[in-house]
């Protein structure tokens, strides 16, 4: 468990932590490639490219397909393809609503920190009735540098009037891990998320909280205990 210190803010990543968006992201990436006459990439391969924002994802997809195409041309195409598929197959992980309900019941402030564009983030949250849980949301197209830069996380702590010792970040990837370290906050890594598979074992210091399900995150945060 987290320990005796009160939690003043829980900051969630989105993809791979709250929602399983692998298939919709992969199909959007492959729709982009199909438009250039390139063969599709595997869903797992695309999932490993997720985490640093849409532009980086598109760059990685194009590189993997061996295409030399300007990101300025390709990115709008990808975003348009993804807008059509945001919630076609994407769903919250089992146990996420219970986790969020538990935190809300305990009056724990929650925020969202994602490298996904904010408009797409808002659409996904609205589709699954999750908007009400988050007092603040920071997307990858906001005024702050994307994760793993700590700026967005520090902004959220400022809004909640809490310090690093009172903040917990919940994520699934090396990007989330480094963001937490850069901001000096505690990290809980969702091992069930698709970002965790690409995290090198030697990246862990041993002081991270590790969870194999949203229910285990709830236990680690002391919900219902």
C-alpha cells in the first residue's frame, strides 16, 4: 500500500491505464499506411509505439513501414482516421469504473495526464461516462511539453494545491515512469497495460508500486481498506 501519508491527488494516464485502445490505434495507423499503399503493421507492434503523442506515433509507424513522408502531411491523415475509430473497439479495462468510483467516494481529487490530443481524450471520456471523475485534464496538445516532461504534472499539482509527496501517478509505460521521477512523485505502474511490455526490467528501481489490475490499484491506494 501507499502508506500512512494522505493522498492529495491521483493523476492517471489514459491509454494502457484506464482504457485499452490498442486495436483502434492500430487500425487507424494501418488506415494511414493503406492510403500510401503500404502493408499493415501488427497490433502489438503499433501498441509498442504508443506513449509519446500522436506525432511521434505517426513517425514511428512511417519509419516501420519504410515510408519517407512528411509528418505535416501524415499526421492530419492519422488524426482523421483515428477520430472515426476512437471508441469502435476501445473500452475501459475491467475494474476501472469501480476504481474511479472508489476514489470519488473518498473525495480524492483526480486528474488526467495524457499525451493524446485533448479533444480526442474528451470524446473518449464522454463516451464512457468518465468525464465526471476528473477535475483537471492535460492533453498532449496543451501549453506544456508532453510527458515525460514534468511540466503538465507540476501544473496539476499546483491546481490541486498539493506537493510531490501527496501525489501519486498511475501509468503503464516508461514515459509515465520517467514523468513521475522527473516530478518527484510516487508511481504506480499498471502491468496489465500495453505500455508495460516495452519497459525494460532494469528501468525499475524497486520502489515502484506494481499492479496487475485496476482492482489491485484500488487496494494499493487503500480504497475499501
